[in-house]
C-alpha cells in the first residue's frame, strides 16, 4: 500500500509539473495560464490529451511535435520529473499532512521561479510577493515556525540582500543583483524563518560561485557574464526543508 501511494505521489507530481511548465512559459510573457489550452509553441496546434501525458508523451513522440515535427524543449520532461521527484520526497517525509502540502506548494513556486530566472533572468513578482504573505500565513500551521520567526525571516532575507544590492550599486555604479532576488529571499525567510537565512545564503553563494567558475572555464564566458542567483537560493531553501538540521551550522547559541 505504501509503495502504491509513493508511486501515486510521483505521478501526481508529474501532472502538476505539466502545469508548472505552462506557468514557466507564459508568466514572463504576461499570458493567461488558463486559456488557451496547451498548444505547440511552433505551429500553435492544440495538443491532444494523449500527447500531453507527463513524461510518457515526450518519449513516445521522441521529443517532437506530432504535427510540425519541430523539437519540443527538454525543459518540459525535466520539470515534470523534478516536480514528481520532490512530490515523492515530500510524501515520504511528511505524508499527506498539512505541513507536507504547504511545503509542496512552496517548492512548486520555487521550481517555477528557478526555471523562469534561468531562461529570462527575472523573478516574477506575481509569485514572490504573494509568496511572502503566503509564508506569513503558513507560519500559523507549520511546526517550529512562529509568526514572529516568519516576519523576522522575511525582513532579514529581503533586508540583507537589499543592503548588498544597494551597496554594490553605490560602489560599482551598476546593478549587481535584481529586486527579484530580494523578494525571493524574503519569501524564503517567511516560509522557513530567520534561522534558515544564513545557511540558504551561504549554500547559494557557494553553488553559484562553483557554477560560475565552471561556466567561465568551459563556456568561455568572462567574469561579467550574469548568472541568475534565484535557482541557487531555491536549492538552498529546498535543502533546508529536507535537512532542517543544516541551519544549525550557522547558529551559535
């Protein structure tokens, strides 16, 4: 029974991932995520339900549109698989609980934000700003997170990056960090509390630096090549959800 429920959680997650792909594709272009229905981005032909089955349809169609034969972005199955995987892990850790549901929606939002930031280098306010208030409200339901901790987390996360961004601009006279990252870390702080902020920032900075160095070495980019910071903040936040003890590495009291 438990194995069946775990598989069901993964499959439901891939279905959600299919919807997240719609959000990733349409939100930056300010298009409705409700209508029109799914269609090929090349020939705009509506996609039949049997060509829209998560993971399976991509494999059966060999990554191409049935009608125009243009390639389908590998982002689609990747997002579906990642979403299914995190849904499975949340169920494994939290079961069908209110805490698990809250963390799932938080992770879903982080997935959308990360892929939009990777492609467009923007973080849509339509997700991060409501997410801040969502985190504050979630504090009344999440164990080990008080409303006070949530407020302090939002203020510390957003405030710290605001100071860093303003200081960088003051010294270099150019923007080094966008306002989207500031609001994203405020959202993360609202969901995870102020104690998580040091670890999330540290882990994101380390991962971003490593990826940046590798990008420069193997892709021939210079040091000024912009690398989105949002996905690394998201990874740090997700790590805290599954390994909450990690935040103690930076707390000395």
